[in-house]
């Protein structure tokens, strides 16, 4: 079957190579009974792939059920999947069939498989290997013929290393892996998806369809979309309902994109109304550059001071003091020659040049975030808590300063 007909049938928009590869794998594996593990971030449409596999398989006329393992409490998931007998636990007033019994001959889609408890994982492994299961509270072994398709937004291989997921179950499920690409990895599809959603909401709300100009389109494509297709659809609906203008610019689009994610963009393409955020990003970058240059200058000055002292130890008494003491490396003449060598441990030398004692070196933090936080605190103290003056001194906007205060939990 052609891939385009599958896209049309299931409403899949996009032509990125990664998406086409995932669809081709799903089409090829559909006619088999192999277990499939679908990997992908939340919101990429993993359930659609399970429906494609089921509809193209020999089981297409039999039941299909999707189960979210993360939404079922740990104490009841065994009963939901495998059923229970009357009186097997408190509240079990009658016997009940589980999903593996009611979907016999069909397909069961286990979403968020990484949230499944370890005890249930052992039961599932037995079903996959032998087709057998036991109801909760029963000793009778029952048979089932169900194809299992699992999905996760976690890296299950890492869960196996930490004991959160059974390694044998992982390899049993991962017979055929399918990785659904995140929306940010298929940027060329974003305008197509947005146009489709905008047209759908135009029909739904009986209004004109919204259009994006070039700057808005560039901003849309460079936004990271942590919620993937689901988030893009929500944004398209918000704009369709709330925007007074039907031709959307970058400035108007920015009002609908979450600020915390937008300000973390590595690049904001396009000019015009998107230049405000780009200027903020540039200002933050300038602060970091200034910080690096100042650190490099200090290190070079310290190195020069130490070399001068190694060549002329008498200079140690004339260098600037810190808290009444000179901080210098301990220097001693070598037994082999008259040169001075620097020991690894720094020492304190008092003003008289005697009474030398060793002291452990304290390594200064080189974290960019720590330095940025330190600069912000200094600027606020300098300007007595006035954000406007502090932001001007730091070279960033007052809005960015406010965000940094929240991010670093700085009390004014």
C-alpha cells in the first residue's frame, strides 16, 4: 500500500524522511504478529501508528483496545489487564474479564509501558511468551491470542539498567522498534500541520482561516515544541479563536507561545517584530562573553604575578594583600640547581614574610549560571533593588531580568 494513501486515511501530515521511515516500518510489520515497541515523545501521535498496524493486519476485523498504563492505579492494573475472580480482593463483588480476555484475537495497545509495575511486567512477559495468563484470585491458567503493541516516551533501555523495567520484557517487546520523530526534528512539516489545523478550526468556528507571514512562519519553525503535534494544534486553536487579525505576524504569534520556552530558543530567524526577543537573547549572550573575558583577564594577571615571584621571591612582600595576608604559592630552592619550583599546595605568608603554613586550595565555581546569578545580585544591590536600573546596567531587558529572578529564585 502506498504511504500517501495511509497518510490520507489516518490524517497524517508531513513528508519528513524520519516520519516516512517510521510509517514504512509500520506498514511492513503490520502483516506479522511480531511485538512492536513505539518510541517517541508525548504528543507525537504514537497511538496512530498502533492503529495503522492493526488496520493493516489480519486482525483488523477483531477488537482493538488502547490502554494507558500510567493512568491505571498500581493496585488495579492486574485486574484490568487479566481479570479477577469474585472475592479476590476488597470490592471484587463479581468476576470480571480482563482486556486480554475480551480482546482475544485482536490487538492491545499498551501506552506508557514504562509506567507498568514490575509485578505486572512479569505477567505480561508470560502472555507474550506462552499466550497464558491467570486471573487475579484464580489458579486456572487461561489462553489468549492477542497481539501486543507497546509505546513509551521513556528510554526503556536506561530503565532496565536501574531495575525499573525488566530487561527480558524489554527485548521481548522491542522485536520491531519504531521511533516517531519529535516535531522539532521535522521542521519542514510544521507549516503544513499549522495550515491544516487552522483550516479545521476555521470550519469548526465558522470564521476565516488565519494566515502566517514569513516572520511568524520562521518563529513557528524555530520554536522547540515540547508538546509536539498536540501543542501545535492547541496553539492553532487559540489563535483561531482569540486573534482579531487573520494575518498573523511574529509579534502577534509570540503572545500565544509560552515565554519560558520561547526565550530559550537558540536562534530566532527573521526580522521585524521578532527582533525584540532576538535582542534579549543577544544581550544575555553579551553578558556571558563579558564574564568569560573578565575571568580570562584575572587568570592571566595571576599567572604573570606568580611567574614574577618565581623569578624574584623578594617581591612576595610587596604584592597587594588580601584580608591582611598575602596569598602566594610556596617556593623553595631546588637541591639540584638554584631555580625555584612551585609546590602544588598554596600557602599563606603573613606581612613579615615568616610563619608560613599550608592551606587547602578552594576551587572557584566556573558555572555560567552561578556567575550570571552573582552578577544579577550585585546589580540589584548596587541599584538598591530597582529592576529597571539593574537591568539597564546588566544590558538586558527588565522582562528578562524578572524571568532570571524567578529562574534563580533570587529574593529582592
